[in-house]
């Protein structure tokens, strides 16, 4: 079979490119960082606030003020600017763009098994691989300090996170192409890793106590992940009114569509048509079998719902669907997608619709993506 990509490289050629990149940008070049002249991080946050729903800007600020780590979660735009002047090897990848540790987690695969992976791709864009590694390492440092670890321990934790990345990349480099594509970290793999790490930690009585606590926390997290489904969301977010489930109003965090009329300059009479048109466009971006599956559900209610930290203030919604009866719910999330913060410093996305940029990037990066992942064009910006 002829090669379909003229850029195909064999392992030896890839190795030579890597060595040349290492010679050009040695590890020592990443040892320090100097703030740019005129650096104004607060001004960058204020610039973002101008495009957010005004009533949610205080919510965003409040969530960021909880701790140094929650502040860091909301500063993807600041770090994108800080990284612009850092050394680059020229090895580009599909970036997450916001690869801090809180954006990793357990979620259900289409096969209904739990996998551990990145789960936020709002800023995804092709760019230098160093960007994601540096944002990840910085998040471990901040989290360690925030949890009372000493500066030396925080440095060791960050170094371990980068070493784990390096080891994983070295392993992938020796794997067949399709094995890399299907590679994923299952909940069982994660549980074994945590158990092994805890056993290594328990070298003293004090450390054994900490290891036992860590294992207990991991088991609780795993159990909670298993409980997260549409039925659980229904019990938290909806109530029965006139024999029909509807989303409960919990302003400003959750505001049902019935209370949103006029907030975005759309009359109440036109809101239903806007939702219908947007949903029809979204269906067209799904695989045919998934489109047919989703058509078996009817839309029951919709609400604006605040999510995350950095994205607070952008328009995010939940949509409640009903299958065969009221005991067969399905919740879908609708998020506004804007230009990636990386596009201020890197070549712009090839996709004109920011929603498509996010979806295509997520499909490339995530080992197992949601079967209903798609995009549309909203009444104003792009959505996915």
C-alpha cells in the first residue's frame, strides 16, 4: 500500500529530529523564566471579563480567589502570554492549551467504563509541546505549596510529574501506531498505580497513615465517578412540575430557559426557534448512528449553568432530554467556544468556528470521547 502522507518518517529519522531539537534547545534553557517588561496579568483578566456575562464576572472572581490553585485555573490567558517568549524546540503537537492537573479526571467512555484523561479542551490548538508540559508542571508546584508541602517537596513533585511525562513519551515512541491510538489509562490501571505508589510511600508509621488516607480518598473518588450519570444529575438539577421534569432554578449558577428570555436579546417567542435551529445544526456534525440515537430523545428543558473556573462567564448550558419515559433522562452540556487564548501568540486555528476547533482538537487528543460530541453556530458565537 502506498504511503498517503509525504511527511512519513521512520523511527531513525524521527530520532534524528529529536536529537537535533535537543541540541538546539537543551534542557538547561528551560531552567529560568523572566517576566516580560510591562507584564500586566490583571489587565488580561479584565480584558476577558469584557466578553463574559456581566452577572457572572463576580462568580468567576470569587472562584478564583478561593486558593492559589483555583486562581491558576483561571489564568490560561496569562500563562499563554508568559509562555510566548520561552524556548521552543520546534516540535509541535495538538495542545490542550490548559493542561493543569485539575483538568485531568475520571469519566465514562462510550463503552461505559471509566478512563482517566484530560477533560477540558476549550483552548486546544496546534503548538509547541512544551506549553502543555510547563502548564502541567506549574500546576503541580502550586498545588503542592497550597497543600502545605515544603519548597523542596514541591520541586520534587513537579520534577516527578515531568519525569512521568518523559517516561510515557519514551514508551509511546516504541509502540506500534495503532497501539498508541487505542492506548488509555483505565480505572483499574489507575487504581493499581495508586496502590503501588502508596506502598512505596509507607516506609514509616507516619507515612503509612498518609498512604492509607490517600488510598481511601482515591477509592471515594472512583466511587463518585461511577455514580455520575444522567439519573444522578436529574436528582440534583430537576423537579417534577405538572407531571413533567424541569430544571430547578438556582440563580446565578443555574437559570432555566424559561427565566432567560430577553437576557441575550432574544424575545421569549424566538428562544424556542433559536434552540431548535442550533440543535438541528449540531445534529449534522454527529456520526449518522449517533444522530439517529439522539433523535430518540425529546428536549424537555434547558438552562444556563455555570461550570469550571476559567470559563465562568462564557455561556454554558445544560439540556435535559427524555427517552422512553421520565425515568430515562439524558443531560447534554452546551458550551460557548471562543478563540483559544493561544491564538494571541500562535498561528490561528484552521477552523473558522471555535466550536469545531474544540471538538476536532478533543477528538485528536482524548483517548475516548463522548459519543455526542459535536458543534454548531449559536445565535452569536460558536458553540460545542
